[in-house]
């Protein structure tokens, strides 16, 4: 701790750290979502079919899922600062390169292969980003603040859509489809230097006061998980740990809950703008602006879910029902998006999507990354987050692909909307009926005998 700091000086460096990972998460989500805005122009320029465009849209997620476990192992071995910094630089270069596809390919086949390859590379490199976010939250935030902190970086997708969808729509209409990739790639490269300059572990950060560090440590944050001596002394992850993470019922409900959340997210950032253009008759710029309201309501829902979850814990609720209740209610609200199939006006579509994504935001803010922060084994935080994110992001390629197949075979977006809405109901039932207590894996045997009784009492309160 620097000598000029005193116990009387109170700092809030953790808030700055949170803003930084929120910013990087926005960049990451924008990188993966801008293709949906440029998609119509790319399809027209290179003569791609709807199935070929769907293949390119899904390329990111194939690689993102494949890269999760290796990314988690890298995080547990080298820590968040190194892994995040290197991957941020590489994925920004990959995004920038997308804008040069027309210069380095001739004909439809060459463009298709190059775009698929670059999007695949982007997904592979971005894989550790959100597990790294969860690792930073576990390191910097006490348990009572973890819901709000996790809800903020989980809501990055809404910031990305609200900010970069209209910006990308304007760039495409004014300069061409390449420019959103140029702009996002450049922002990412600048962000590398910001990350390198500001990110530290709590004990080694020059701006942290003794009182803030004490607050973080006493609140249960794992402040030393990225310390050099901890990383060096950590043994390789065992088969037993893999088995524990892949056979735990509570974790599997969290994994599947994340899958359902991601299904909604990828519908929104892939097919929703295309739906507005092809089924609702909007132009590209109108579709870009039409995504702003649902994105903003999704963000507000995310913040509300994290705040409500932490508030319930402060009022004496168990962690289990404080996390589950907002998730269940939020996903049932999100299922209302199926009503878009029978609403005639574009204003009504935007209104119902805003309501649905407010509910989805509540669920994500309380019951996804927050649950992993509460439950990941201390010695495998990166791996647990990666398995969670990997299984969840299978929806990143199944949803765009299956939605495209449904529309292609039936000619109807209504059935596609019902397919997406069904995920919400299934997820709510899993959390309500199957999940059981939410607790850190490896500490189940340490809970007091009264725990299960308290769990039941809180369950009655939640009904």
C-alpha cells in the first residue's frame, strides 16, 4: 500500500474497474453484433443467400464456444490482466480486417470463406472476455455488491446495441458496410492501452485506500486469485474438478439458464434487425434506431435485477431465492415477445420488445453471471465461468441457424418468435423447480443444519 494513503482516506477504485470492464464488454458485444447491421449490404454486394448469411452470422459463436475451456484454463493460469489485454488486441485486429474483405477476395466464394474465417477467429479470441469479467468482479467486489456489479457488465449488450446499432446504420448508409468494422477495430486497439494502464489486483493497485481494501476483503472478495504467487502455486486443474463442474445439478441449471438468456440475446442482435427490414418494411437506418428502445429497457432491467437481488440479500433472504426470484419473474416477462407475431404496427412491436427485454434484463442481472460469481470453486473460477459461458453460447449459433431454418422452411417469422419465447418459460421452470440451493461448489458440506429450512422459508416468501 502506498505510503501516502491513510485509513481515513476512502476510495472507490472498484467502481472505476467496473466501468472499465463494462466499456470493454460493450466493445466486445459491438464487435460481434455489427454484422447484423452490415449484413443486408454485405448480402447484396457479394450475392449471398439467406442461408450463407446465416452461416456467417453463426461463425462467431461456433468458435466462441470452442474457445471457452481453453480460455478459462488460460485465465486460471495467467490471470485476467494478461489474458484480457492480449485477446483484446487480437480481436480488435480481427474486427478491423473484416472491413478489408472486398480488397482481398474475388467473387462470392472467396468473400464467404474469408468472412467466415475472420468471424470464427473473432469468436475464438473473444472467448475469455466474459469469464475474465466475472473473475474481476469476484476479485474486486464483496458478495453484497456482486449482483449490481455483475448486472452492469452483463448489460453491456444493451449499451452496444443502443450506441453502435444506430451508429453502424449511419456509417453503412453514409460510407459503406466496411466502416463499422474500421471504427470498432480502432476503438478496441485504443482500449488495449487503457486496460494495461489501469487494471491491477486490489492489493497492488496504487489508488486503493486501506479502508476500501478492508471493505473488499471483509465482504468476501477473492482478492488474491490473480496474485503472482497464487497463480504460480496453483496446481493444474484436475479431472475431479472437471467432473464436479459437469455433474453438479445447480450448475447445470445455471448453464441452461444462460443458454436461454443467450438465445434471446442472439435473436436480438442477429435476426431482429433483419426481421424489421424484411417483415416490417423498415430501411436499414430505421431498423438500427428501432433497436434503441428495447436495448435501453434491457439495460434498465439488468440494473434493476442486480439491485433487487442484492437488496433481497440485505433484507435477510437467502442467496438462492434472492438470485432466483428476479430471474424467474424476468424470464416470464420476456416470454411476452411472442405477442409481436400478432401486433400490426411497428410502434407496438418496439413496445412489446422493450417490455420483453426489460424482463430479460432483470433475469440476466440477477441470475446469470452473478450466480457463477457466487458458486464457482475458488481454485477454478476461470474454468467454471468458461464452462458456463461455453454451454450458454451454444445458443449463439443454434438460435440464428434454427431461426433462419424456421423462416426459410415456413416463410413465417411468427413461428420463429414462438421458438425464442419458449426458451423463457423453460428457463423459469428450471430455476423454480429443479435448481435447488445456490452455494459455492466445494462448500456444500460447510453449511449450517438450519440452511435448508431457511431455503424453504425464503421459497415460500418468493411465491
